[in-house]
C-alpha cells in the first residue's frame, strides 16, 4: 500500500481522535441552547407568543453585526413556535376524537353538525374545528441573498407554505406579477394559518429589487380573509429602514431589536458549549478554546469566526494524527483561514487586475516589502507582454491598484519628498507566496519561473 492509502486507512481505523460529532460545528447545525442570547430569545418569543392565541404578532426587525446569532436565533424560535402550534392543534383534535362516551360523542357531534351546517360531524370537521379554535402557525424562512426578486420571493413563500403537489406549485418565472399576486393570496388564504415570514438579509432584497415587495407584504393582511401574515426582517445594517417608504418603515419596524457583538467571555462559553458535543473531552484544552474566543472577540465578536477557527484547528490537528488540539494548530488555522479568504477574493478578480496584484506580490517575495507605482507599472508591463496581453497604460494600472486597495489586498500611500516631489508607496497586505502559488495554478500558469528584472534602488 502506498503512503496516501496508508494515511487514509490510518484515519479511518482510528475514526479520528478529535471529533466526536463533526456536524455540531457546521453552519447548518442549530444547537438546542444559545448561550448569551437568552434575553433576545425571550424578547422575541414574548412578541410571537400572541400567534398561539390566534392574534397576529407585530412585525419585527432584528439588527446586528455579522456572526451575532440573528439567523440561528430566528431559526430556533421558528422551530419552537411551529412545534408548539402543532402540539396545541393535535391536543385539540385529540379532545374531539377521544370522547369515549358514545352518547356524549353524539351530542357533541350533532351540536357541531348543526353549528357548522354539515350533515356528518366527522374527522375532517374535527380538523377544521381545531383550526378554528387554534389557527396553526406556519413559518417560512427566506434568505434574500439567494432570492432577490419580488417574483421569486412571493412564489417561494407560497410554494413552501404547504406540501402542494407539483402541478399546484407556482412557476419560478413566467407569470405576470398581478397573476402571481392573486395566486399567492389564494395560497395564503387556503393555508388558513398564521404565516410567519422570516426575511433574512432583507437589505439585499431592497437593494436589488426595491421596497415594493415589502409594501405588498406589510399590506397583505388587508386582502386576506382566513390567514394572517407577520414578518421578521433581519439585517446587518442598522439604518436599513431609513431607505424605505415611510408606511413600510412604520409597519416593518413595529418592534426593533439589536444583537450586540459577543465579547471574549461570551464567545468562550459558546465554544465551550459546542465543544462538549463536537470533541472528545480528552482532545481539547480549555486554553485553546479561550484563545480562539479571544482572537474572534478582537475581530468584531463574530461567533462564526470563532467557530470556524476552532473547526479548522481541529481539522488540522486531525490531519496530523494528533491526539490533542494544541495552540499550535490554532496558529496554523488562522493562517489557513486568511489565505483561503484572500484566495477567494483573488479568484474573482479580472485577469488584468490579477496581473497587477501578481506584480506587487512578486516584489514582496523577493524581499521588497514596499514598492512604488513606477516599479509596479514596469513589472506589470513586463509580465503582460510575456502573456501577450494588451499592456495597459500607467493611469489604468493605477486605477486597478485603487481597486485592489479598496478590497484590502494592498495598501497605497502617498509620500512627499519635499522639493524632490511625491511618490506612491505600495505594500501588499496578503501572504505573497501562497497567493502567487494559487495564481500559478490558474490563468497565470505561464509566468511560473519567470522573475522580473529587479531594476530598483529605492529602499523604504
Ligand atoms: N449564542 C450562540 N450560541 C451558539 N452558537 C451561536 C450563538 N450565536 C451564534 N452562534 C453560531 O455562530 C454562527 C453565526 O451565527 P448566525 O449565522 O446566526 O449569525 P448572523 O448574526 O446571522 O450573521 P450574519 O449577519 O453574517 O448573517 C452560527 O454557526 C451560529 O450557530
Ligand atoms: Mg445571518
């Protein structure tokens, strides 16, 4: 067996010594408890609970920076509310079906038959009645990042409301918007329920398709007969409502909540909690968790970053066949996460911009931490001609450098030399060798091994 096969079978044989349950650290996992969000959960639950008594809860806007638990809290509440509603509904139905006295059963059945003007009071009417006594709560979660037109959002909400058969589903495109509106209204009403719609990343929706849809949704209760709609909007942007029509603003922002970033202690508790389920207890030190929490606390108190750091550290330790997750792996994980993040940004750059970055990085790896616009332009021109590309002029290269600066990949600074004039100093903010390797694996593979001439004498 060769080394690769050996390594793979070693891991399988050991079953890994770090992870007890990998799923627990994935984004899709919703834990049963969310430390340090108890107050927020209580506040939202207090508003939503009216839905269980048949009232329409006020619309809610949730704000907070990235990784503060907005999505996970909403999903947890949505799950709990729906379960509770189903429980109440089932209990009511059970009361009707469980009437074991035939006599009493007949009286009740006859009374309901008369009341509802039906010939036989049977199971179906039992269900109807339960729905009258307790209107079911149905929740629909939409991530507006993925679904960003009025048409798509409306049809998705309607299609997800009930397990309609395929023929009954609204098409994802092709109908005039008026037709969509009336068919959506029909579906909403025929679900005969209290519909809680969660619009996550709601600002994306407005940014891409205006606030018409929010106007429609916040007004829809006036047109519905049997169902009612309530909305939870989630956004990173505290000023999001300012961009909306004043009528939408007052309806959507009827209740507003802000989730604060987590501090290091809170992040440590969150990680501790997840770690108990995710790792074997002997595989992880408490200090490692505190370290990951402290790093993430410095980066805006983002729980996603803290969890990512812990997960990647554990993956690296496991790949190394290490029985313990030590601090060393946290350092490696930090570097890996940063390189992956930058690589992802670099991958999406246009070819000419990639080449300008490449030229700056080539200087960096040859020991010049800082360079000048003039030097970048010359190196770029050298490489562009090697690739038979159109060689852009100085002004265009400077524009591309400004783009790179905006993305945080490089830093440019104007330095004045008094009467000797000014010069722009350029510095790369990203790990040179790793990114160059990535670029060599892509469109710039032809440049592998070609070093630019180092003509420069300026030192900084
Ligand atoms: N209090 C908490 N306890 C446990 N896990 C948490 C907690 N808060 C957040 N998380 C976890 O952190 C990650 C990020 O949380 P979430 O996706 O809810 O953030 P968000 O506020 O919606 O961020 P964004 O604005 O970027 O969408 C998720 O994996 C989530 O499970
Ligand atoms: Mg979110």
